[in-house]
C-alpha cells in the first residue's frame, strides 16, 4: 500500500482539483476546510469539508445544533490513486475527533 499524507491547501488548489477530478466540477460556497492528498509525494487530489447544504442544516436542527456548527464531507476529488477513499476520509477527520474543531477551522 503506498504511503499517503494530507495537508491543508488553499482555495485555488482545491478548486483546481475539484474542477479536474470531481464529477460536479464545482466547489461549494461558504466556509470550507480543504486538504490536499499526496500519494508517494505526488499530488492526487483534494478533500473538502464545508458548512454544507440545506440537508446538513436540517439535520442540525433535528439535533438542536446551530447551523454554523455542522459540517459535511462535500468533495472527494481524486485523480488516479491507489489508496482507498475509506482510508483517506478517516485520516482527514483524525485531527478533529475532539468535536467542533473542524468548524472552527472554517472560520
């Protein structure tokens, strides 16, 4: 299994990855946390979390959570890769297992 790592990226880099590799070709609007993914030191795409769609806001209402305290995995935009997405997403969430930290980063 190749080694991979994630690190924060800027909006321009995330947008380029999403336009190139995500079926929607669009990046969400609003607050986001964006990670670039490298596999064996080669950039292969981006993982984007955002404050989300109306559906996420409704879920927040069901659980009495403020709209700006919810986030969703909005885009996984990857070129050719060998690491399974099922390993990538948990790794992106690992720094935020304490709760609202990912929302705070969206600032």
